[in-house]
């Protein structure tokens, strides 16, 4: 399949399965305007599975098709492109990582697509030693908030595998002062998962920041604690 054939197949499928009522329902999950077709998650994943089984394309073709799908701004087109990319992870190279990093300058403008990258695609680069954690350094200072959010979300799987939390925490520590809510959510989620692995290491870190970090980070990080334990992280007014 050529790049244009892939784009046409995805768009045709989305148009045929469009649902105006679900478009309205989907909007409540996003602060940004939701532009899409109203497909269900099973429909999206089913199409990805079908296309991967069918084959006839490689990583290079998907890397060319996905930016074109991104230009439409339609949620499901981008989702299918990203999930097809994840299905071809065995072909990933350091250059693939660089290409993905460039997408934030014109796309990846909601938490769901950022988390598709952070939960599935980007951890593969670290897990397979295609890149190192240090290769995400420039992302921490990105002008794009969802690129910054991707770093702590990506490191969740890495921590769970290594069972070492402090190297990752120290790597993303500067994001404790990030101004954006979406990054706060990503950091809080990351610290909550780190706490599950090693509360003894994470709690002193949270205590250092409880009066200075955005409250949403601390709130998310403490979500699984007992009410009594949460009290120690209450901000002093």
C-alpha cells in the first residue's frame, strides 16, 4: 500500500462509521474542541488490527501517512495513525524517535494522543534501548506542553520494569514547576505510580514540594494513599 492508499482507507472507514451523537459525547472528555467522526474505541482498534494483519506497508509508509492524517485534525485519523505506528515497533530506529519528536510542532494537541505516545509508543524506544532516558532531555524544555507531559508518562513503564524510581524522578524534577495543567496531571500520575513502587523514596520528595508545587501534582500523587497519610502532604496556608 502507498501512503495515499493508507490515508484513503483510514478516511473512508471513518466516514462510513461516523456518528454525530458520539461526537457530541466525546467532547466532554476534552478541554480542546473535539474534531472527529465519533468512532468507538473498539472500532478504532479493530481497524488498526485489520490493517496490521493485512500488511502491505512498512514503517516508512506510516511515518509519511501519519503527518498527513494529522493535518486534518480529526481525532480518529490521528489515533489510527499512531496505533499503526505502534504495531510496527520492531522497525523503530533512533531516527523514528526524532521524527515523532517533530510532530508536536504541528499536532499532538490533546492528552489522549500524547498518552498514546507516552503509554505505548515511546516506552518501546527505552525498553529496546533504541534511545536512552537522556534523549528526552530536550523534551523537558519543549515549548509544547504535551511533549513535556509525554516524558513522565513515558517513564512510568520504565520505572515499573527497573523498580528504580529516583533516577526517573530526578530526571523530570524540573516539571514540578511547569505552568501547564496537562503537565501537572502527567507528573502527578507518574509520581503516584512511583509511590506504588517505593513510597519510602517518593514521600520525602513530595514533602519537599508540598508547599511549592502545583496542587494538582500533589493531589494526583497522593490519590492512592490513606486519608491519614494524605494529611502530611496538605499545604500549609
